């Protein structure tokens, strides 16, 4: 085995140091947020919290956890994310696969229609009227359907499918597979990377979204947790109304934001490491061809 | 083949155009064109005779949709006693559309804009209803107040006509049913460390001159500290917004939180520019004197509320602006924990050149808009009677605030008390139930305004003393109605923003001594260069026009 040269080892050393610094800088806000979420009000206001909780305090977590509505809304978020991601994946995959076929007639028009929506929208009120008239209000479909196809994701997927060798599909067809068979048995198994990436993109965006739920849901039982926490933050920081200003609520006001961020990003953070290996190759794959 | 592709694209565009057109024309045909003044067909469930002092009860079960501003402090629950008891008493069931408090305005706009609004849209602050007037989506409620005996009775008895006039639009109608107060409730004043005053042999200041003397005496005792360090400078459009509002009151001008670009000069019977009046200059001069003699912390105008409160708690300052809640819950509670024998009190707003006055016009509160769709309903009359009962009758207001006598509260004479085991705004920290959270009473959507007896029934002892003193003062007259037409409104807002910014910036510069007061005339000329006179003219012309057309 060839011994690495001196300059290479120096490079590795420097590289290691620089990257460690970058990691620290990136991680610091996260750690700080977690520390704040467990700290006492006085210490937070005095700016004493850095990497470790000061004046350990769980009041805000307790208040949030004790509220049945929080769990209800959290469940809604999970439901909306799962359903909307599933719908989005099916539709986006089908659309992208079709668009990747160069022999398809009217392909440019189909691409054009999709890209058109990237630049122009009907606006808030027409969209609202549409969803209401379709009877989708107060159902998961109001969240899943209007956002089902993200044009950016669509184009990435299309580029990926185009990069697959056509010979493979031709061979499958000669062996007797139908179009759907080709898609389900040949193309999709070869596209795990891009599918995983898209699932991640979609689920993160649905997990974090609050606006369409806020718009199309009329009952607090139907709201996702993002709307719940958004409302809680505002109530705590503006003092809400006079009755709110007791000691408990001023603690809540001090670190509700930190608690919120921890609670909402935790699930996504847990999923991330498992999807990440697909994620890296997935983004690269579309890029070369596109 | 290429040609065919282009053709199809054009066809797609044409098709899209047709669909768009069809939708547009479809929207226009919604009006049924019936005479909206004829209410004889809309009597479903209404009472034949409905008068002041009478309990409203629908003759058959009705339900009305209502937009509900969902407060995170007391999130809406379907099992609130409020809903049940309301249905029991009136025969009306509310169908609430719950909207999170933070984004209430946004959703309200979408709902009204899309024609999907509930019949009743409460928690609307004037002038936000103005934006919806031209669309015709909300009802000119002034046309229907004859259905509302309690509303008319209170406006008449409490002489609220001028206030009501001030929310009329250029068509002479008003589109919002505002909350009505019998008396002005002043929220803010100066709080002082009374134990320090007592130790130094000083009495509670009643005028701003005395405040100045008290501050000087404190400064003599503690030369290295500031007697006064203020808050409410962050997240407000004006620095030291509370201080300027109650100091301005003593000079008879609207400043700080109450700042209004134009103000009514009752003697000259015309509108004048607030930031250029002599009284405004005198007010600034007073603050400048305090700053120059180091009696007020110059950071008062920039620091956060927490910083100001920390200085008070750390005895780096001895006076601060207050309202009755923060006085008790933030200052007194924390001071007594940290400093033995510390006492703090809020004094009635100290008097100034304007004498014992309070600013007028604060007797209207947020209110209810009614969707135009409601007029198409056959139970429209019953709905207006119901709105009148719940929001404007003594009984309805008492119910919305206090709930059910014997269940949530007890009353003897004018004294109200929550039942044992029920806490009202933190009155009993150990109680297992909360008036707002568990029962749905004293909900900001339904409970506001009312007679002084009812409003003051919820005062803490501190606030009661304060309000009693304030209520003996005379109310300054408010400006008459001067509604702008929509194109004038646009022009006015274009002028107003730079004017207001210039006033705010210079108020601070003059007060802090960064700009000498000898430059006051130059400052007024700068305002003129920013269209001050045209702005004031616009309002005066609107006033004259309205007088001519409606008197």
C-alpha cells in the first residue's frame, strides 16, 4: 500500500480542523435551542444559557404536554404528512415518468403546464373558493391535493428517469411487461435514491406547513401541531390577555419558542439519518443529466 | 409535426381563457336583486315585541355561524357552559368557526373575500372594517339598528352619537357594531416607589410639576441613579408609547399610543396637525427638561420592557409606567420578593396645563361586522335581536362576563364575586376551575364594553381607586365625522406615513436634546414640505362635505 504523501496528510489535518469548526458552528444553534428549552426563565432573560441548560425547568414542556389538544394536533400532523406525502409521491412519480418518455406526444405542453404553475398562481382567494366549492374544506384532501405536485421535485424526478438506460425498459417489454409493469418492477426499484429523496422533501414540507391547514380548517381539532404552537407562541409573547401574566406563563413566554422548535423538529431529525444515504446520491443523480 | 404542437398549445391557451371568462361571469350573477329594506319575509324566529330589559328568546330554535377568535390562553371548547346556557336562554345555537388568534385578520379577509364568511364577524377593530365596505360583502348595519333597542338605548343614554359618527363612512352609514362603554377607561399612568417617597417625606405627585419635584428629590438622594426609567418602547410604533400617551393627556394632545396625525381643535372648529401644535411642543419641552437634568433614563426610549423592569427591581430606578395588571403582577409581586418593605403604587395621571381632562373617543371598542349573506336569511330579524341582546343588553353583557348567577358567580348589590373554586384572571391561583378556560365566560369575543357598574365589577382594588379618581375628570370632545372617499383615503395614507415618521423621529430628537428646540420652526417647515397642510386640508374638506350632506 502506498503511504500517503506528507502534503496529503497536512491537507487531511487542515481539512479535519476546518470541517470540525463548520460542524460546531452548524450544531451550536441546535444545541443552544435544546438547552434553552430546558432552562429557567430568569437565566434565559439574562442571556446565561449557552450549551447547557441553566436553572433546569420543565414547566413549558409540562404545559404543552398536558394539553390534550396538543396531542390531537400532533396526530393530525402525522396523518396529514403521511397522506399528503403518499398522494404526492404517487402523482409526482407518474407525472415525471410520463414526461421522461421522449416519444410522448404533447410532452412539451405537459411540461409547460407544470412549469406555468411555478410562475403564476390563481391567488389566495380563488384558491380558497376552489377548495371550498370542491367540498374539500375540513378534510385532509384540502392539504394533500393542492400541494400534491411540486414542480421542482417533478423536474428532478423527470431528469432522473431520463437518465435510466432505455435499453433496460425495452428488454423488459420484450420479456412481456406492460407499461405499468415496467414502471413498478423495473424503474421504481432502480430509483430508490430519488424516491427516498422526494419522500424526504415532501414530508418535511408537509410537516412544517401550516398555512393551508390554517386556511381550510375551521375547527381547532383539525389543525396540525404547527398551527397550535404558532398560536401558543403568540399568546405567550404578547401576554395574550390580562389573566395570562402569571408566573407560569412568563416562564412559558421565555422558552416556548425553543420548546416548539425541539418538539416539531424532533421526528424529522430522527428520520433524517436513515434516509440521508439515499438523499446524497439522489440529489446528485438528477443533477448531472438535468 | 412541429406545427401541430404549436397549434395545440394555442388551443390550450384559448380553452384556459374561456374557462376564466366563464368563471368571472358566473361570479357576477349571484345577486338576487330583491329589496333589502323589506324585512317582512325575514321574521323567522323573531320576537314580535322586543324591548329594552326584555330577555330575547327565539320563537323557534335557530343557529347562526360566528367567527371565533381562538385565544391560546383559553382555547375554545365545545362543552363550555357559555354555549349551553346561551342556547337555553335564547334558543340560539352558535356555530363557531375557530380561527387561531395570531392569524385572525388574515383568515377574516380570505373568508369575506371569498364570500364564505360566517354571518357574525366579531373582534373587528375600527377602521379594519373599511377595507370591506366597497366590496359590499358586509352589511351597513346602521340601516338595521332599528331592530336593536338596547344598542340604540345605550348610544342615547351614554351620549355616544359623536363617537358613532366618527366611524361612519362617506355614505353616512356605519358598517361595524362597536362595543360601547359608558365611561372612558384609562389604562396607563405613572407608578412610583411609594416607600421611597415616604422615607424622603414626599407626597404622591398630583401634577407634572410635582412629579418633577419628586424626581429631583429622589435624584438628590441617589445622585448616581435615575429616578425614572421607562418601558413600552419596543414593539410599539412610538418610543415610550405609554408615557407620551398619559403625559400628552395632561397637555390635551394625542401622543404616544394615542397619537393621531390630526386632532380636532374644538375652539377653531377644524382639524389641526397634532405634531405641530403648541401643546405638543410644550409636552416635548417637559420631557426634554427631565432628560437634561438626568431625571429620566435616556435609555427609556430604546430599551426593552424587561430591561426597564430589571432596573426597577434592582433599585436603579424608582418610577416606571404601569397599567393595573403589570403593577400587581410584575412590579409589586417581584419587588416584594426582592426588597423588604418595597411598595409601589400607580398614581392617577398627573395634571398638566390642560387641567383635569381625559382624551375623548376611547368609549368605542372592537365590535361585530355582519356578513351581507345574513340579510338573505329568513331569520335575519331574529339574528339582529339576538346580537342586540348578547352584546348590548345589560343582562347579555353580564352573562358574557360573569356567567350564571349561583353557578359561576355570586352578587350582592354591586359586588360580584366568582364562586369559590373558580378563578377569574388569576384571582385564586389554587382554584381548580377557571372562568375563561373551563366555562367560556369573559371571552374577548363576547364580553366587552358595558355600563361602568359592570366594567368596574372586574377591577382589582388598585384599579378601582385609580379609575375612581380618573372618572371624575372631564372628557375632551372628539372630532366630528369626516369620512374620506376611497381615492382620498389612498392619497391620505401616502402622505400620512412619512409625516408620522418625521414626527416620531423628531419628537425623540427634541426630547433627548439631540436637536435644539430653537429649530422647532424649521421642523414645522419640514412637515409642510411633506404635505402637512394638504393632508390637514383633505380632512377639513371631508368634514365640511359631510356636514353639508348629512346635517
